[in-house]
């Protein structure tokens, strides 16, 4: 059943109820309006969805309609767009971020809305950005990466190497923060 017919039937039911109430009270009810084909598009989108309303528009294209002013068209576009950006979970976040890098310098940077993470060596900036956004639900402005090289370490007569790693400094949008250590 087309969407327009649903709204027509609802209006007809309301008008019949008003007429009955008016007769019971001894008053005359207001006459029914002839312009029942006009519907509020915003209500239609909320109740049935965008696709159904578009189908109805295509069906009524051949019929004569009044043009709506441009202002209403802009309102429709604003109404249809979601208010909050829904983030899809990034499935490979566990392959990119190892752990938050907690040092004195990292805690000072956290005061400036920059957070430091240890990452896997093959991770690039865009992957790091997606991983942080999906795990912590924040908006990332920029990512800087640093490769820390391995270093020689010696314990008495034995020489060894301290493994190197890659770390990323992630800058967040103002007003957003990540709680890395629970208080």
C-alpha cells in the first residue's frame, strides 16, 4: 500500500472522529479539507524511511505538484543526515597497536592532547589513525610515527641487543581525551 494512502486514511479517520464528537456535543464539525494529498515529508521519512518516500515521489511525478521553496529542500537534507558519525569497528586494531607508551614525556604530552602508543613496525599512519578511532571512540587529527632503533647492551662480559620498536604520537581533536591509566 503506498505511503500516501496510509496518511490519507489516517486523516480520514481523524476527521470522522471529530465529526462524531461534534455531533455528540451538538456542534457542527469543521468540513474536511480537500487537500489531503499533501504530506509532511519529514514525518514520512521518520516513520517509513527514505527509500519508500523516494518511491512515492517517483509515482507522483506525473501528477501536477506545487514546487517547494529551496529552504525546505535544505531542511530535508539536514534531516536525513545522521547527527553523530557512527564508527565501524576496525577489525585489525589488535594487529596495529601494541600498548600505550607510558613515560614521563608521554604524560606531559597527554596534557597537550597528544597520546603515545607502541605499534607494530609495519603499521602506517592511516592504519594507526583508524585503530585509535575505533578502540577509543575519538577523532584523530594527526599521527606522527618514530622508529626507535635497537641498542647494544652489555652485562659484564656478555653483549646483547635491546630490541627497537616503533611508536606513534596521536593528536586528538580539542575537547576529546583518552583515559589510558584508570585513576
